[in-house]
């Protein structure tokens, strides 16, 4: 009788891992062909980001400090290029103000399109059934959301686009968007994103890349990213309120909903 060895899911080399290593190999090949220091810095920072952020989940949470460090490692590695004395383009002038206005208008248009879905996710009925977390967890979720909004823009716009300043504008936008989406896909939590999430990442990434090129400042990009993540922050704040500020109200709402379900049955 022939015996076959079957690997478990943990032993297999999945698509996410393949793309992760392929991205590193591609950057290595590009550096060998062009020999530009900016590409080398991008390569080393990309590897460091994958290693640090990919393994941050293995940091044991024994107290509030280690929990804070773990959440910080989910976005802080994006600031690595700044350790190589690469400037962060922060400017405030009339063009930057206009681009900030464009960012706000774009977000309002996106919000109008997705208003029904967002209203459902923030409704009392949905918030009422949200699982209870510690107060510190809710605070760290907001901290992580805000931190990632800032650090991702510094890396994928200020650093990456400026590193490719000798390439055509269209190419810089495409590379920035692809790397931005890839960073969400190849890391461990990428499996939690849906197709709609990646479409939103592509749209917002392209708009932010254009805003950065026009304004030569990271300020409009950070503003738009913070606005894009504001529904997530609002949901976290509402969940905190559900369990620690208005618990009786939402518990009564659950009882009423259960009563209606029983009557319908």
C-alpha cells in the first residue's frame, strides 16, 4: 500500500507568502539593473517592514506596555526610511490648502456613495451586538488607526514617490498604489480585507498619490487617509460607549429586539 505525505495548511506555501517573497525578489532585480541608492533603501525598508510587522503578532501581550508595543509595531516600521535622513515633505502653502480642500470634497463624495453601508455599521442594532473589549483595547485600536494613517502616507507617498522622481508621473502613481495595496495583502491580516476594501485602497491610494505630486506635501494625503479611516474610529468610539457609557441603553435594545424576534416566530 502506497503512503502519501500530506502537508497541513500551516506547512504549505500559500499565495500570500509567494507574493511576499516575489516582491522582495523583484526589488532586488530592479536594484541590480539600475543601481540607485533610493531603490536599495526601499528594498531594505520593505524587507524590514515585512519582518517586523509580520511578526509583531507573536509579541506576547503580558501587560499594557507590551500591548502598546505590539500595536505600535503594526505601523512604526513605515518610518524606517526617515532614519536614512530621507526628508518628509511637510509644507503649508496655498497649493497645499487647495489640495486639502480637494481631499475633503473627495471624501464627502465617497461618503455620500457609501452612506447607507456606513449608517448600518454604526447603527444601534449593530453596535448593540458588538463584543465587549477592555477600555485599553479600544484606545489602542484608535491609536493604531491614526498611527497607520500617518505612517503609511509618509512611506508610500512622501518616501516612495520621491524615490521614483526620475520616472514618469503615471509610473510613480501606479507603483505607489500597487505597493500600498500589496502591503495590506501580504501581511498576516490581509485575509481580513474584502475585494471592496482593496478597491477603496486603490482609489484612495491613487488620489493621494496625485495630491502629493501636485502639492509636494504629505499634509493633504494624511488628511484624506484620516478621513477615510474616520468611520472605523467612529465605530470603535461607539463600541466603547456601548459597553462603558450607555450599557443599560443597549442592553434594553437587545432585550426589545429579542422580544420582537420571539413574537415573529
